[in-house]
C-alpha cells in the first residue's frame, strides 16, 4: 500500500501543472513580463476583422471580456493607473494636459511627458518599485517613461521624438526587435512596458466604425503575431508572460445637424468673464476655475443647460469615478455623454471619434488578453478593471507592491495555480488536476486497505480455523 501511494504521489508530482518549473513570489526563477498597450484598442475591435494571431493568443492564454479603464478615460491618466494601480484622483495625472491655473500655461500630451513633478506626485510606477527590489526594467514609448520619479528613471528606456510617426508598421517591428532581442534576450531585463499609438489615431481621425480602423486592427494583429514569433525565436516562450491591453476605447462623435452640440459660450447666463482658468475643447471632459465668488453663478448657469452635459462641483463627483479628490482637479467638472464633446466657443469639426467619457460606457472599455507560462490556457474570464493589473504584475514579478487601489483577488483566476507544488495545500483555488489526483490516490488507498484487511481477515480466519 505504501508503495502504491508513493507511486500515486510521484504521478501527481510529474503532472504538467504540479511540475511547472517556476514557483511563487520571491523565487529566483520568476518569469519575465511584457506589458503591451495598443492605445485606444476598444474591447470589441476584433469582432469585425479577421484576427488570426489574436485568436491564437486567446487559445494559448486568457481573454477577459473587456477591461474597464479608470475615469478619466484618456491616455496619460489611464496608462499611469496601469503602472501604479491607483485611481486617477490618487496618482494625480488627471489629464493628458498639464496646466498651471495662475500662469495660464498649458502643455499638450507630448510636452507634459517631461514635467517630472506632474508624474512624480506620490505614486511610484512599477518600474521603479521593481528596480528598488533588484529587478531590471525597461520602457519603450509608454506614457510616463520620460519622467523621473524620486530621482530615479526606468533603467532602460526609449522616448519618442516630438514628431514621431506612431502608425508605421516597420518602426513597430524595429521596436519589437529591440525589446525582445536586445532588452529581454541580451540585457536580461525582467519587465518591459511597450506602447503603440494605434488604433487610437485612426479612431480619432476616421471613427471607430471606419474601414481605416479595421485595417489598423489587422496591423495590430500582424504585430501580435510578430511579437510572439520573436519571443519564440529567442527561446523566451516559456519564461515570458505577456499582457496586451489598452488605455480606453473609442466612440463616434455625433455630427453637426445630427445633434445639438454643447457650446458653453452659447449657454444663457454663462460668461467667460466669470472664469479664471478653463480646460475646454479637449473632448468630453471640461474643467473650470471660476473667478473669486463666481462659483455658484457659473454652476447654476451650466447645470441642466444641455441634456447631454453633466455638471458637477468637484466634491459632488460620483464616488465610483474616483475623480473628485485631487488638488489638481478644478472646482467645476463637466462631462459629456458619449457622442458629445465639451466645446468652449466653436465645435471641433475634424474629429470623428473620441474617448474620455464615463468609464461605464461600453464604448470606453478596453481590450485585455494575456499569455505565458503563468497563465491558464484557452480561458475566457469576466470583465476586469485596469486598476487591478498592477497587483497582477507585481505578483508575476514576485515584488512587493506599493500601496495601491487594486486587488490580486480580481485577476488571480487567470493564473496557473502554483501553490500546490510545495507543502501548502491550503489554497482555496486548488488545481483541478491535483484534486483529481488526490481523490484518485485516496480511492486507490482505500481499495488497497480494504483488500489488505480482507486478506488479513481471511488469513486470520484460516489461522483460526
Ligand atoms: C504655477 O505657477 C506659479 C507661478 O510661477 C508657481 O508659483 C506655482 O508653483 C505653479 N504651480 C504648479 C502646479 O506648477
Ligand atoms: C501633488 O501635486 C499637488 C498639486 O500639484 C501638490 O500640492 C502635492 O504636494 C503633490 N504631492 C506630492 C506627494 O508630490
Ligand atoms: C517607416 O519607418 C521606416 C523605418 O524607420 C522608414 O524607413 C519608412 O520610410 C517609414 N515609412 C513611412 C511611410 O513613413
Ligand atoms: C500563493 O500563495 C502565496 C502565499 O500564501 C500568496 O501570496 C499568493 O497570492 C498565492 N498565489 C496564488 C496564485 O493564489
Ligand atoms: C491554512 O488554512 C487555515 C484555515 O483556512 C489557515 O488558518 C492557515 O493560516 C492556512 N495556512 C497557510 C500556510 O496558508
Ligand atoms: Zn489613449
């Protein structure tokens, strides 16, 4: 019986899950991690395009129905939530645009990347945390890469030039060669974040339902195939986990004539004379700093002025949006419904698609797929939140996370469970195969026991007899 049980245990140990060559946190054989963001890749963009490489990846890994981005659903804010696990009101990168209300100065997306104090506002991105715990990190074009955090940069980085063409597939491949071939393979980095500026740009220019957007999704799909090929060529398939996601979705902006646009200058009782500083004409989110004593006047003029415009005092912002509690947020916050944008004087005509809307709107949901040695295979899971990705990444890298707003509990069902390999059989998420084996060995054990007892009883009887 002992022999039989031992045999069963050995069988258990050699099952593919139990024998996985990597263990839990703090193990030197931790796997590498590549975080990829395709800007503005809406959760359902693969539904009207042939995407053989994304389909293959879903078979080999885990696909979440979608990922809910944080509010505000714009590029810098959402990417910094991925990197820190904090809601926007907690990390402080509240807009793509940096501004100073006393000097009236504004810096657009690209320039704002270099304002260290804007990014370094109390939340450390995962690169810095990983480096402090002895890992090597890199970042290519990912928002937040250019900034310095508590005097420290991501160790290996590439920041794009101001006139960079974010759509060029040849360049994409050169960047991938660099990340996989040089950074992971030659330089042995543990974690890299990699950013692509599409399909956001085509979504803005042509709209999310355009043939141009569908063509770009094919380019993304080819790129995913290329990335996985490169990983295989460099022998990294079994040591590298990949997360592919996006910062937000995209929705069609309704045209003049179709709808009554939101134009603040045309709203009765509203005057720009009452405003000290304004952040308008940047899509569905607007913010106003009224002059001294003018808050109530501005607020009551705007509130209820347009059926698709939501007007909040900062402190009235719905708690679920986590966008009411940072000193950088201005006293009046304006949010347009999907399809509308907040204009100051003149409507912007050139934009067909936009984002920045309520993160509950389905059009704002982002794509989310993972594949690699630590992930389950061929599994579709319920929607997740981007704020939870940070805890997942820290777990995969075996590093202690900073204080954050996410939870590993919300994503750990995507993982191949590795807690049954050692002595700790306590975990509630037991591996099914292991359970079956344990059950199987128990049954065999009992049968053998019954057999032995029967045998010895018979022998007893015979001896007695
Ligand atoms: C805005 O500019 C003023 C005047 O130069 C300066 O005192 C203040 O610190 C600046 N605020 C921010 C947030 O940069
Ligand atoms: C974050 O920024 C705000 C306003 O710009 C500033 O008052 C605050 O001190 C900063 N906090 C940290 C920790 O840098
Ligand atoms: C794309 O990038 C490659 C490599 O940088 C360059 O040679 C090529 O001219 C670019 N193509 C376009 C259309 O800009
Ligand atoms: C495995 O166990 C460790 C320690 O008990 C825990 O921190 C970790 O989250 C567990 N991993 C999974 C995938 O449940
Ligand atoms: C095992 O589970 C028990 C009860 O759920 C718990 O008290 C104990 O701390 C766990 N042990 C380990 C090693 O996780
Ligand atoms: Zn974006």
